[in-house]
């Protein structure tokens, strides 16, 4: 079954990813766009609607490619209009917005799914299957780039909030999938520089995530490493391949057609936002670090 999808947003990510993959099918067809700048949406080759309600009237589902605060506001409208939602990460700019959107989805009973691209890759799913066999007890994730130093994705919300809100959802989600639900977080660093997270999982496992989008020059692919009693497993972003988006849209179309939920729904996005919000609280008002003295603490 092919579902009709309206797109909200016409920025670089919409042009690079959302518009072409939705239009390519075979599980979806792009039927229209609404954007703050209608002239930017005209290049997608589908009707451009002046009012977002008109877009809702002409589609079964709505995909979002807008800043997090805008997604939280307009996603509520789409849910109340009875539309299935394909939602970018993070779910919202803040925890209150994420709760309002997740609540609206639940109250309307509409399908929702997060664009957590790592999770739709065959390489990721094979990695997670291997992880389950090694009795994992810990791991780490690293995502380092220069995206905030310039270019299409040095956008105001990223520059203001830093790596934790942009790439944090991906890395937290991967560690959550590999090691069990995250139940605790500690954070240190600079939100617009380097951020370190220490995560506790319901399984008793512990993991770390290092996040930065302010490193100049060439950087290695993002990477997740998991260690267990029976070995270790590793995955880096270069192995994800081009299949992620096709799988994501096939699963979205299936979810819309049959109704019900998806494991990576708005409620899951809210859980990730809760971890991020807790980490940001620590970054905003961190507990004083205990200063080490060479004679006593370093064995001098």
C-alpha cells in the first residue's frame, strides 16, 4: 500500500533527504509541501500549500523537516487532524514540548515514527543481534564532527544547544538499544563544545557517550562499541549503507496501513528527550568537580 505524505519544511535536510525519498516510493508518494518560505518548497515539484491545514486535507501522513520547536508545535496540529506522523529527532526543543507532542499523538491514536536513521540499517540490526549474544555490561559511543563550524547544518538551534540535542538522540538511542533502557545520566562539558555523558541502564550496564560538533578538519565516522562477558562488538557509521531510509519508509507505510504503534514512536522520542533534558540540567548547573591534589590523589 502506498501512502500519501505531506512534507512540512523545505530546508537543506528536506531537499537532501525527505523530499526525494518520499517521492521515490514505492511505499510513499509526496503529495504536497508546506514551508515558511513557499518559494523554497517550489523546487520539489509538488503542490505548495499556503496554509498547513490545506496540506493536512490532502494527505494521510505528515513528515517533518523543521527545527525541533517548530516540529513540536505543528506536530500537535497534525496529530489532532488525524494524520500519521514521521518525526525528526529530537522530538522537540525541550521536554515540555516533547510531552505535549507525545500526549497529542497518544490522545489522537495516530501512528508515529522517529527518523532515527541508525536503527533502520541492516548493519545496525545485525550489530544489535550480535550484542545480545555477548552478555553486554558496558559500552561507549563517539560522534565527533565539525558541523557547527559552518555549512547548511550550522543552524541557530544547533549553535545554541550544541551536539547533545542534535546527535545526542542517535547515540543515546543506540546505547539504549544495545544495553537496555537508560535509567540515569550524568553529564559534563560544554554544550557547544565537547559533552560527555555517563549513562546507567536498567540491566545494570553502564556506558559513556562523547559528543562534539566543533572539531575542524577530517573526523572519523561516529562509532558505537559494546563489551560483554563473551566478547565485544563494534559498529561505525560508515557501515550503515543507503538502505536505512527505504526500510524506514516501508515500516512507516506498514504502520500507517495496519494502525497501532512502532517501537520508535513519539513515546520513544519522549524517553530520549527525558535523558537529554536531565543531561542539560547538569550541564547548565554542574556539581563542582573535586579537584585532585598531586600528593594525595595522584600518588605523587
